């Protein structure tokens, strides 16, 4: 009774991502029909709740349509010349990561097969007050590579790269995070795209080799797969891929024109990409795993990483709105806005979650028509939307990815608040080693939801007894709890090992045909 | 040795599947046989028995006017000739056909998916309250389902690896199917649409062959179409249906899974529709690989139901039993979906599903509130004893006279409202509000008590009852089953 499949986790999410255009149009039409029906043909109940619902539906329609536009064409047509091999600097950004991890990356970088390149450890350990900053310098000596240690802090990771750019001079440079181990052919498979003189940077997938380690790494990777699969391939088609901070090659001239790596934003890579694009430079996405990295291994690290991404992205909407950037094409504006606005989904999900609870306590509903009429339009709509997500991700997108995305609503809300209130948040490196502990407190809102739901059901039962409406709302609450459950479970260390063994059993049969052969 | 043990192990699993299927079939038969005897005759069954009691040409005439096709009636005619003209023997025919379907359901499911999915869905099929209901009813629905299953097997065979036998089987089952029920067309249309949207995935030479088989099927049904047109008029002996609502749409799915349940349970089931959303979300599993035959299964669920729903706004035809074929494909799809889950979750879900379906089956059998139960037997026995030659029995709607007459052994005069002289006209006269008084007076003349049996409201039941309540003294009111009530009025002699 064991369900197992064999696939290569490094390629499955990158292949067969092209959906039928008829299907995409069909999903878009169904989504629009659903939206029109809910907005104009259903009698509103409580106007506040109706308003909340419609705001949510507008947002969802935007997400669906922008997703369909993104994955409309995922076939690459970039110019590539394998003979084009200019000199390159390879930067490995370091800020106190364990020396073994840095060493593995540095050796792999040194072992890359390419005519001429220099490897640099961009050592921020000193400014980050990490104990091992001297060890990093020693490691560079031992390996015969360069080390640039900053003594004056500014601009976090972006500042570190900018500092290195001042001390190097090659036309192209590569950025690897300390935990992202490149393949031997990384440069061979990326540099050829710069034959097109307008290409400003080349991005490759950020693959998490530890994605089977625990529930957090698995959840994090499930989210990444969709992004680095169909989404990035689609963005590539419209020249809208953005930098993801690691596993990327950049043209010095493009970065210089953009004003260097952006130091004012917590997600420096995202904003720098926007500036590079707005200067007319092109971007390329190479849909091949050419480096292996580490996902955040514990819930706290995951939480911090997601917060950083959410805050940085939301800041783009509120401070650097791409719609008003004249240098960007319409497609680029849409793509930047789509990616940044993803982080608004948290507040929408939370509001939708609250609707059944509000009913239990007040009896108020957003819509007063027969719920079967709503079901008649909602079920095909949601089915098709989920199907298109699966289809475009080559059936890698799973409930766990969806659950992690939706359950991150508190992170998104906190990030939104931080942006709106102008809070200052420092750049924090995602931990490369597992931090033990119970992180359930980070999910206090999720637990509160479960508790209030239970109280609400009891309250309703006391006042009204068993009704059909009670069952409908209980079912919605169950759906919400099922969605947040994997997230809650991942924050409980005691459950991690046992549960993972079961949930990942099918992955154990996967043959790992890595194209990464790293000499040590 | 290893190879041998592997073979034996495979063979054992195969045998184990069949043993399991036989075990559940025996359970199903054990449940069904008493029901054949215990359940009273229902309206449709009474019509079947009455129709097949005629000669073959007469059957053609009656069935043609009744907006049906004659294949089942011919089989039942000969079956009744061999055994006897009772509802019991007619129900045994349906049960037999339903039991024959079981192995073919397994074969079809294993051709579409895997042996595990086949076993799981066959068990659901066997325990399904909906399927069980029609396995015990003297109507054509179990035959309709069997022919659809056989046709699907041949269809899948043709698509996978065509051979002459499959083509012959496909065409024969298609022709027999369209001579069993008009709604078989919806099934064939769904097949055709599936082929058209996914033809690129199959051998290109199939297309002209499908066109030829379509022509053969159309030619085969054309004599019957010509005959029905030549009859000139429909009999109008059926309940009038209302245009369906969204509730009816979901009711079909509820009935497919949970059978016929009392209103309170049914409304709870329907209100819990977000469970479908839960299933959609949680079935997003990375091992989930979409097969082209899943499109076939989805088409067989949604296209017949969707078309019937839309067409019902032109002429109401939306009844779950007409669309019984879709129920099987719904089971297949649900089982396929839960098979995309991890083993542990799948097993739990499946066992919960089996428990709920089994519970629904028991409720459907034993609950007196099951909405489709029609207790004409008890009402007829009651009146056989109670009503005298000085009284009159009135049935409304008029077509309910068939099941009543089947059981009624008394001496009281039996009339219908509106008055319907079956010896003169085959169609039921339409209701005329201005003629209530005239018709009631005609019926009541010379009688002491009037026993009015109301069921199958055709839109005038309330008006009739108000008239009777206002003009006569109501002596007794008694409900024999949901929507089947007896009213006794004292007439002024």
C-alpha cells in the first residue's frame, strides 16, 4: 500500500510547465464569471462582510489573472553562445555561517570548469560580530582564494557586494550565498547568455538540497518549486525575472547603472532587479539547478526569512511602486506588482478565515443567497484554479506548499504593518543550522483561531441548536484548520521527526541523479 | 524462486480482489433480497409491470408514447413470461443485472486506473445506497448502467489498443444502450467530447472509425425515431417535473453518495458542501499525475449532469436516476482522488467513506422517512378493509392509479382526479381549475365516503384539497409514506 513515485527532484519542477492555452483562457474566463457572479448577482447580507468578501475576490482575481499571464508561455527563447566566456569574479557572501558550510561552497566554486575566474569570500563576519570571521580569512588562505573582510558596516548583504565591487574590476560577477554549492558547469551554462549585450543578469534556481530534512525545509521547498518552476520561466519570457540573491551572474555595468546593489531595502535583490530593468537591461532565467543550497532548517529561521521577503516586497509596492516606474515595460510592471502583491494575500486569507466565526457569534453573513448557488460557481472555479497550479508546476505543487503559503498570513500582516509604520528591521541571515526549540508561540494567532472557533461553535449551538448553516460554517472552519495544521505542526519540534518519516516516505525511493559532482 | 514467488504473490492479490468483491456482493445480495419482498411497489414499477403485460407491438406503442425506448421492456416481457407477472420477479431481473455489473465495474476501473482503485471503487459501488436502490427497482436503470459500463470498457480498449472485438462490442452496447434509455445519449456524447478534446493522445486512425460507428448507431436508432414520430403524440402519464435549482444539482451528487435521505439529513449533507473544497485542496499531492482517462471520468460525471441541468430549462428532465451512469464515474473519481493521498491518510479517508456510505445504506433501508419510499401497498390494504361498495376512492395525481391498482383487492369504485378514462384516452387530461366542482360532484354522486389519496403533486393538489376541506367534512387524515397521504371525507348524500 505504499505510494511511491520516482522522479528527479532537481528537474521535475522545471520541466513540462507549459499549460494548454485553451485551458488557461478557460480558467481565466471561469474566474471572471465567478467574480462577476459573486459581485453583481448575489444579494449582499451584512455590507461590511460583503465588502470584505469582495475585496478578497478582487485580490484573488488579480492573483489568478496575473498568474495566468505569467505562465502563459514558459518556453525560453534567450540567445546563448557557449563560446562566450569572459572573465568572471565569483563572490561568496559570508556572515558568520559555519566554516564547514562556507568551505564546501568555496571548494565547489573553485572547482568550477571555466576559462578564467577568481573566487572571493566576501567576509562580513567582522561587521556582523561573528566569532569565526578570522577562520574565514584562514579558509581563504588555505584554499588559495581571495577574502574581502569588511570593517565598516553598511547596507548588509548588498553593502557587502558593493564593497567587493569597489575592490574588483571584472565585467561580470557571480553571487553565491555561503550555503549554495555551485555545480562545476555553473559558469559554462550561464555566461553564454551575456552574448546578448543587453543582458544585465542571469538567475538560476535556488534549490534546497535539504528539503527532505524536516517539515520546515519541506514546506519551504514546496513554495519555492512553483516560483522557480513555472513562474520564473514565465517571467523570463517577458524579461521580468528578478534576482533572488544567490546563484546569479551579474553584469557590472548593469549594476553600476542601477546605482549598485540596493542597500535601502531589506530584499536588496528584488529592488536592484527593478532598477536594472528600468534602465533597459534584460534578464535571463536558466531553468536548470546549477547550485544546491539549504532551506531554513527551523521554524524561527523560516519565519525570519519569510518576513524579510515579505517586508522587502511590500516596500516595493508602497515606496517604489513599479506602476509609476517609466523605465519598465507594461509586462514588467505587471510582473513586479504580481510578485510583490503576493504578500498581501495574508491579510485577505485572515479576513476570509474570520467570516465563519463572525457568523457563529453574530449570525451575520456576507451573502444571503442559497449557499448551493454559490457552490455551483465556486466549486468549478476553485477546482480549475487548483488544477492550473498543479498543471503549470508539472504536478509538483502540493497541499503543503499551499498550506505554508496561506498559513504565513501573520508574517505577511506583520510585514505589512512594518512597512506602513516605517519600522526598522535589520537584515538577518537565514540560519544555516537548525535552531532547536518550540516555536509554537509564533503561531499564537493560529491557535487563537482554533480556540475562538471552538467557542463560537459552542455559542451558536447554545443559542440556535443544530442547523444546516452551522454545518456549512463548521466545514469552512475545518478547511481553515486543515490549511494551518501543517504550519502549526512544523513549529512543534517534538513532532518533526516522526511525522516527517511518514510524510516523506515516497521521497526515499527517488533516485538522485544529480548533475552536481563536487570535488572536495 | 524469487520470480515464482512474485508471480504467486501477484496472482494472490488478484484472487484476493475477487474474493473481496464476492464477499461484498454477497452482503449486497443479502440486503437486497429481503427488500425485493418488503418494499411496496412504486409508481414507475407499476407502470413497468402494466406496460410489459401487453403484447410486443402494444409495448412498442405504449413505451413509444411514454417517451421511453423498448429494450428493457422487451427483456422484462419475456422474463415475466418465463417466471410470473409479479413485481418480485421483475425486481429479481434488475438485481441480476446489477450483480452482473459488479465484475465489469472492477474491470473498467482497472483499465482506467489501477487494481487497487478498481477494488476500492467496486466496493463503493456495491455498497452505494443509490445503486442498491435501483438494483431493487423494476425499471431499466440497472440495465442502463451495465450497458454503459460495458461500452466504456470497449471504448477504453479501443483507445488503448484497438481490435475488432472491441469495435463490435462498442457498437452493440451503444445501440442496446440507446434502446434502453434516451439518456444514454448523454453518455455517448460525453464519450465523443472526451475523444474530441484528447484525440491527439490516441491513434489518429481511430477518428474515421468513430465517425463510421456513430453513423451505424444513428442508423440503428432511426427506425425507432421514425416510429415514435409516426405515433404522433406522447402519453403524458408521467409526473410533471419542475425546472431544477442549484439545490437539485447538488442533490444529485448527494444522492449518488448517500442515497435517498430524509430532508433534515439531506440539508445537512448539502450545507457541508465546502468539504468538496477541502478535498480539492488536500488532493493537491505532488505524486498526483493527471491521466487522460481522468478527463474521461470527469466528462462522464459533469457533461451528462450539466447537459441535463441546462436542457431542463427547456423541458424539465433532471432526475438522478436518468443520470445513474454518472454515479459510477463519481465513485471512480473520488477513489482516484483519495488515492493521491499518502497511504495512511487514504486508508483513513476510505474507511470513513465506507462507514458513512454503509450507514446511509442502512438509513435508506430502515428509515420510514426515506423520501422515495411509496407505501401504496399499505394504503391499498387499508382501504381494502375499510372502504365499502358505497364509498369512492380518488387518486391524484391520476397516474398513481397504477401502483394502487396493483395491490388493491377491494370492491370500492376507484377514480382519479382529474377524471381519466383510460379505456378511451391514453393521455391524462389536464387540470382545469373551473371544473373542480363539476368533476368532484360527478365522482361523489351516490357515495357515502370519499377516500382521497394525494401524492405526486402536479401543481393542483393544494387547490383540490382546499376545495374538499371547504365543502366536505374531513373524517380522517393519515400519511402512509412521505408525500403519500390519505384523506377521508364524509359526503352529503
